[in-house]
């Protein structure tokens, strides 16, 4: 090849790669011929195999030896070609269709090229971005993805080429997704919007982040802008409708859901969101019609089954709700949300032991789920198994000593077996954490007013706690009025004790409480009329006779 022709191609490569320098070095060396062939091959490359030929020729030229500026040209040509081949390989993963079944093999091939490209040219933005995208796939190296994005974001935008803003913007979005701090996430997305104010993906990401943070009014601005840019984007219309529903802008939400459904007739999301709006509007029959239609579209959609079960629960149709939940669990036995709701329904139907079995299955699979463990302990208490409840609460409190629910639950269970001193210790701790929890205040006041242990009773404090519990419940719960009466009796104020005990008895009759609980309220009233404070009595193995009246587990 004539020398002038080789130099012309060299200058062309320099221009394409944005490299400065003088390609007019005159010293001949052993790798020049292979470099010339590599340049020719790159200009004529049409298939991925042609890129492989360019790569091999560049490697050969560098191995044989080149002068300084020819070395720069060869390395730049090699790194850009490796990036191009990696990008083409990655279309098997990121293309429009579903990923190739052997996508992980394609990732390994692409990563080999990208690692070599970045080793040759560390500040190669597109390569760093593609590395991050590949490593953020399942079983990828998240740390390597983070390092690549951080390296990319340090590159000076003015020196990074014509697509630098878009690449930088995409990197900011990915990096925001790796941040745990919401403020850092938002700062990165704000910067991405500044770089590309009309980038749909960036606006969508920021809008959804604001939605997750409960900033619905800010979220709606970004999502509306996305709809302006892409009016036929059904998924964004769905997201916008969700935000509008959260803001109770029901008419706007329903209009957008209608558009989304028209654009995506096979999607159940518009139907499920519309159903939830109808529930908010107390139009349960319309909500059921939407969920039935969604079920017709996708009979085995777990979320549709769960939502319809919840709706049936709201409509007081527990059998139909349980049927949907059983179907969901048949499809996916590990669907925890369905199993939790099933346990709730069983409890509401006084099928405690069945509810306990459901939660035991969940607890076994998720031993570190504190909320689940506390729920199971509460069920044990309700099923008159205080020992099991106390054991679970104690295990939870070893790891989470400030868990107010566990403290209150254990106190209630201890109260149920007559261990009043230990119960008071737990109530005191729970009170410091949640001083306005009415159930805890009620039971705390009750043990301070009625314990048979003289050293534990404190009438004045019991009155204070019971009064607050009554305020929080608007004096509308008979068992809490009963506690206030017992507290006044312990404090020696029998006039007020009789007054509140009468109101408790009257309210209990209005509430149609079971006869045994109404009898207990009547016995308390008679005791106060005789100026005798009430004392808790125990039944062996059952705990306080009035425990259920006191509103615990």
C-alpha cells in the first residue's frame, strides 16, 4: 500500500475517534502493514465477523511494534472496534425481542471485549455504560457496575464526544438506582433532567421516585411531561393515573386509564387501578366488574386474584375471598401476601387454628420477618397459647429491644398468665415508645388498677392512662370505659367509678357484646356501688377471666 494512502486512512481514524495528533510519523516498523490492513478492514466491515478480523489485525500490529502515534491509532481503533463488537453481541440481551436463552454466554463474550477496550482506553463512556448495564443483570457484579458508572461520571463532558450528554444522563439514572439514600437518588436524577430535559426515561425515573417518596404532586409534573412527549405510551398513562388516584383526582385518573386500556387492550393494570378507584368511591360493584374483566383477560394473574379476594373481604364474602386466595396459592405456594390475607380471613371467621397454620408456614419460610413473627405471636395469644406467644415475643425482643408491638404483645401475654410485674415492665417500655397506642394504654391501666399485688397497683397513674385511652377512642369502646371505672375505684373515687361503669355497661349492651362479657361489666358495677375496687381473678391455665374484655391479645 502506498505510504500516502496509509496516512490518509490514519487521519480519518483520528478524526472519527476524536484524537488529536500528527499521523505523519515517517519511521517504518514491523506492525505498519497489519495496521494498514486493520484500517482497510474497519472501513469495509459489514458483519460482526469482519470486526473480529479488525481486532486481530490491531492486536498483531501492536505485538509486532509501532511508532508512538501509530500505537495511539492502533489502540484507539482496537478499543472502538471491541466496543462495537460488544454492543452488537449485547443485542442478543437488550434487543427489542426477548433475551436469548443463552444470554449469560453473550454477556461473558461482551464483557471480555469491554474489559479489553477499557484497559486500552479507560475514558470510553459508552463502554463503561455497557459494562454497568451488563453487570446489573441477574447474577452480575453490582460492585463492578458501580465502579464503571462512577468512572464514567468523572469524565469531563466537554471531552467525551457528541453523545456524551446522553451517555452521562443514562449513567446518572443507573447510578441513582444503586443509591440507598433517596436524596442522593433525586440529586442524580435532577442532574440528568438538567442535561436532557426532554428525556422520557429520565423524567419517568424521577417521577416514579417522587411517587415512592410520597411526593405525588412533584411526581405528577414529571409524568405529565412524559405523556406530552409520548402521548401513546400506555405504561406512563397508567403510572400517571395511579398518582392522580393517590391525589383523589379521580376523573383525570379514570380518563387516563381509559386511554391506557385502549392503547394496551391486553393489560390488566388499567382495570386493577380503576377497580381500586371504585373502591375508594365506595362503588364496590363497579370494582368487582373491573376485576372480573381482568380475571377473564389473565385468569392466573396473582395480583388480580389478590385484589379480588380483598374486595370480596370488603363485601363480606369470605368464602369467595378464600377461593381466590386458594387459587393464588395453588399457582404460587410462596405468594406470601395471599397467605397473610388468608390468615386474616380465617381469624375473622373464628378459625384461629387454621389461621395459625397459615402464619406458621410463612414464619418458617421467613424467620427474620419481625412483623410476621409478631402477628403469629398475637394469634397464639388469641388462641389461649400464651406460652408460645411469650417465647416468640422474647426472641424478637432479643434482636429488636425497641419493638413496641412485641413489648405490648408480650406484656399482654404475661398479663394473661398472671405475671403482672413482668407485664408492667414491658408496658412501661412500650409506653415510652408509643405513648398514644390505645390498646396498650388500656391494658396498662387495667393491671395498675386491678392487680391483686398491692405493691404493683397505682390508681392515679391508671386514671391518667385510661383517660388518655378513652380520649383516643372517643369514649366509644365499652371495655376501655370499664378500665377507666376500675382506675377511679382504685384511686378511691367511687362516684366516678360508678358513673363510667354504668356507661360501659350501657355501651356493651348497644354493642351486643356476648352475655359473659356483659355479666362481667355488671359485676364490676356492683362492686363499685359497694365501694370495693375490682381485682383481677385468674383461672388456672387461662389467664384473666376478663382478658378478652380488655381488648387484648
